[in-house]
């Protein structure tokens, strides 16, 4: 009898990233809430604060995302920042220097979050694999380990 076995049935040493559409949904929802909150609390004339807060959101979303989600995440955050975070609200504008800088900040924040998550996960997986092997068996012990 043939038994089908999934290769992914065991414990995975590195967690799988969240699906890209889910990350983009989080970017739209989170950026909308943050821009609305900032506009209500401090006013729409604080684009530096809004960029900083949205960069932190992009970095947090990058922690659970794939690399391919980074450009879309940055673009969605920029659209909400440009459309609703600066006056006139509801109108997209393009000021080449400013918007290119904003896009690069948001994209960089997303990439930093993604790279950081990959490094932390790889380090944790390495430690788990390193502790899984345990000490040398007695027949391979040459006496240097104190045993």
C-alpha cells in the first residue's frame, strides 16, 4: 500500500512568511488608521511625523512578509500618506524629490524589517539545529570534553 506523506508535516526550523495579499491588506488598513489618527490628533501639516509612523508600520509589516511584498507595501503606504496625510486631502500629487524620498524611506523600512526577520529566524533555526545534535556519543569522545 502507498502512503502519502507530506514533507511539511514536521516542525519547520524557520516560520513561513505571511501571504503577500494579507500583508498588503494590513498595509492599507494600518496606514488608513494611522493617517486618520495623526490627522485628527496633530493635523495634516506634519508629513515628517506621518512618514516616520508609516515607516515603522512598514518595518513591522516587513517582519512577517516575503521580500516580494516590500514594493507593494511601500507603495500602498505612500499612496495613503500622499493622498490623505498631506493637504489637499484626497488628491494625489507628485513632487519628484519629496515623493521619491518618501517611497525610498518606506521601501527601505520594509526591507529592513524583512531582512531583520530573516536573520532572527535563521539564527533561531541554527540554534535549534545546533542543540538537537547534543553532545558527542562516548565512542566518538576523545577525552577532550571532560568525559
